[in-house]
């Protein structure tokens, strides 16, 4: 190859080198195409090709062509590699590699064995094709990103590629070779300038797009801050408000125009300051905490506030961003929860937990000041009855009336608390050895004897009080409360509507009571309960006409325990339901067993308490027991006390009607001890009255009791009821009752309550 015009060749070298540098510079820009650095390598190789040609005077022509065209092929392959996708084109990469190796092999062989032109023609065609491919890539880029100058880049690549295609023919004309190099120099410099212009335009477009997006984002952030539910405001370094959102105005009552330029601290906090916030901001730190602030109208509110310092370019604090969440309602709810956890919701009095804490604190003061304390527990007598009769609303009104009376009576005491559903606690400081305690207890019991006006009705509520003293009866709150409870239970048993002081013996009695209550819960499983049967005898014929089933408890350690002791326990601890069900089932089973033994059938009466009627579906229970035992319903008789019948007459009437509908007989027990009349009993499907034993015991000595018994018998018969007298123990009592026309007799005169096997023997004889 003729290497004439070295100045022009060296110019082409510089042109390609400038283009390589330009491409490398463009390739370093953010967001530029990843092919630019590869193109830079390709045109650097073009530059080295011209460098080899420039030094051809000192090297053999074959070697110049050999190295120049090898570098030429390598440049074309690198250019094609820059145009290929980086992933997913293994076959294309393989084709480029095979083509490159093949062309380089041809260049070496042709340069040595044929002629330089045989090596130049294939390599020029290969490079021309590569440049046309580059033109196509940049043309597509120009269409995707119009206006950045890539169209000119594509045009220059296309012209250079066409020039490469015609170079072998230009090289055949020696006079045209310098012009070919000049054209290469012009194209390379033009391409470098075009790439720089395109890169600059693309960079500016990206900056403008980034600026537009940043402005849009800032606008969006501003709108979000303005629309957020939390109050947000920005202050300068001195704390003067420069911006605030709508939530700030809604929360504080200050409009944006009114708040601008005013100090946030004076606007919202007045003279109050938070030392921890001031110290954190002085150190340039974020601060978060709760503040009590004041609105424009003077009302207080609570915020969870977050203050963030904003620094300028020099690192100095220039502004503060303050975010406030209104937590006023949340704090009120928490305070309400704290109050309710320590106070009774209905009366607002301290509850047992707070009362215990008050006692413990009072003990600490008493030790220091050397005085005594008294703890009183007042229990309302049978308050659940009033709840049932008056309804829950009426019961609440009664409790509030009781609370008001107790507060007015017990003025000057340390604390009054509601320590249970129907219990109140009193804490009293004593310095006179207990005289003030006696005076207070007397005043409370006297106050409770006065009736309460509830919805126009007079309601009488009894109360019993237990009293314990510090330090005599205990040195801590738990002991004092426990001892006051024991004294209260003793007052309920021994002195209703009175009071009792704690005595050490009560502790053992309470332990015994608790043990028995615990054992009573297991009595059914341990098979300790039994039914004994007392015969009811016809007054004239002396024949047994029925039995009353009476419950007995044969304790494994303590032996026989009286029903007078354990029935109230069962009613108090909720066992009356399971025990009552057991009694009903066992009585029905016993009638079935007697039937299988061929014993003459007689009805059996079972007692039911008021609590059973309230807590169970008695008609369903009765039907179930009769069905299980296979006993006719007329053989079962249910006895309820007069008080139970009249306690809630409407409810009792519905239940009795359902029971009578089953064919079960009903009897009123202990008649004469309640507040009913025979006329009121007409509403109920009752078939029998049982005169209470209190009117029978003194029949022979007390004419008044005899007159009452005769009146009950006479009126009962007038209403079509059978009359039975309980507690008959002497022939004189029997004679008076028989003369008065009493239908049947029950009592020790004939037989005590006996076990089932002995009752069977009585039935076999038929008479007592």
C-alpha cells in the first residue's frame, strides 16, 4: 500500500483518537448508553491503525499491512460488539468471534503470500458494514429521543461506512489516497463533534426532566404535607413560623396568615417550656415528646410533637420542621381507663384494688404519726333480690342512693370504696381506742335502716358491718381486709343489721367454712350426699300418703352436716344448681326403684330454692328427670317456700304454669312466714299448703297459734287446697289439727326423715 501523504495519515490518526476520547467521555456520563465505552475502544484501534500506516517508511510494507489490517478487523469486531445486546445473543457473539478470527487469518496469509490489497479489501468491507450497523443503531436512537442530534451521528457513521466500502478502489489510484485520508479525518472529527453535541443535549434533557420531576415531586410533597391529618409547620432558626398546613390551623385555631412570622412557642405554649426539648434542640438533635398546648380560644390540648432541625449548605441549622399529632382524645381515654381500673364505674368510688393501696399508704403514715386505723366492710343484705325485683336500672339507682347516704353519713373518713358488688369499705383514722369506730358503725347501721325512695317505692335494705383495727388485728392491708371480711360474715350470721369487731377465733371459723365450701363442691363426685325421706300421714287413717325428700351430707371426715349449714353455702357459691339437679334426679330414681321392688307407689315431694328457679329452666329439667327415670309426673311434687312464690310473682306464675302443665303437683311450704295472702295464691296452680312449724310448736299452749292454724286450714279448704301441718311432735298437737280438719300431718310424732331402705319398710307397713 502506498503510504504517501504522511501528514494526512497522521491527521486521520488524530481524528480517530479525538473520536475515541469523545466517545469515552460521553460513555462516562450518567444515563448514557452502555455501548459508548466499547465504541471508544473501537475508534482507538482505528487510530492505532493509522499510526502503523504513518510509520510505514521504516518498516517492511508487508508488516505494515499485516498489523494495520489486523487492528482494522479488531476495531470492526469491537464496534459490532458494542452494537450487540449484552444478554441473550450467544449465537451473534459466536458469529462475530468466528468472523474476526477468520478475517485476521486471511489478512495474515494474504499479506504474506498474495498482495497487500488482497488483505485490505475484506477488512475494509467488514469495517464498512460495522459502521453502517452503527449508523442504524444511532438512527433508531434518534427516532426514540428526537432533537438530541443523533440523526447527524447516524448520518456521519453511514457516510464513513460508505467511504470504507469504496476505500479499496480509491487506494488503487495513488492521487486519490490523500483525499481519502482527508475525508476520514473530516468524518472522524465531525463524528466526534456530533457525539459531543448529542451527549450535551441528552445530558441537558435529562437534567431538565430531572428538574421537572423534582419540581413535580416537591409540589406533590407540598400537597401531601398540606393535606395530611397531622399539623405541620416550619419555623426559622429563631422559631418564627414560615409555613403551616391546614391541619395546623384546624388544630390550633390560628389561620395561616395570622400564624406567619409569629413565634411558635409564644403562640402555642405561652410561658411554659419543656426543658428536655430545649436541650435537644440546642444540641441540634431531633426531639419527640408530648406537650400540653393552648389553642387560640384558650382550650388545652395534648400533642405528640416531633421537631427536626434542617441544616443549610454550611451545616448550620436554618429551619425546624415540626409535626404535631393531636392525642388529646387518646390521653383522655387512657386517663379514663386508668380511672376505671381503680374506681367503680357506677359510683365512681375507689374499687377494692385502690382501697387496698390506700390502706397500705395509711399504714405507712400511721407508723410515722403513731395513730391507729380502722377498716370497715359493709355488706348489703340480699342485694341480688332487689336487683331482680327492681331490674338492673332500678338496682343501679338504689346503689347510687345508698352511696350518697353512706358518703353523707361517713364524712371525715380517710376513704369510702365499693369493694364488691354489694360491699362498701371504709378507712378511718383512730386516736381514741375505737370509740369513733363504734360511733361510725352505729351511724351507718342507723342510716341504712331508713327506707330508700326508688321510683316512688320505699325500699328497705339491711346491712351488716365487719370491723378490724390496725395494728391490733393486722399489720398490712391484705390482712386487715381479710379480717374485716370475716367479721362481716360473723355479723351477717349473728347480728343482721348490726356490726361485729374481728376476733382471732374468726380466722379458724373462716378456714373451716372455706374447707367445707371446697368439700361441698366435691360432695357429688365423692357420693357423700344422701336423700332421707320423712313420711306425710293422713290425719284420719294414719296411712302414709307421700314422702318429703330431705337432703343430707355425710362428710367423709366431719360426719353428718346439717342442711342449715351447707344449703346457705351452696346458694352462696353457686352449687345449689348442680345439687338441686342431683336431688331431683335421685328422688325420681328412688321412686322407680321402689316400683321395681313392688312397693306401693306414693308421691315424693322435693324442695326447690328461689335460686334454682332463677338460674335454671326448671320445667325442662323436671321433664328430663321424669323421662330418664320413667316415673309418672303425678308422682312428683315440688315444694317452694311462700317467700319464693311471692318474690317475683309474675315470673313464678309463668314457671308454675309450665310445671303444672307437665302434671307435676305444686305445694307452698312454710306458709304463714311470708307476706302473701291466700287470695294472692289463687293466681298459682298450687294444690297444697304446708303450715309452717312455727305455728305448730305451741298449738296446745298458745291459743293465738291455734287460731292462726285453724284459719289457714279453713281458708285453704275454701280454696280447694289440701293442708299439711309440719313439725307435729305431740298427740295434743295432732288432736287440735285433726279437730280443725287438717288433711295430713308431718313430724317426729310419726317418724323422722329416714334412709331409703327404712322408708321402704314404712311403705310396706303402710301406716306409722
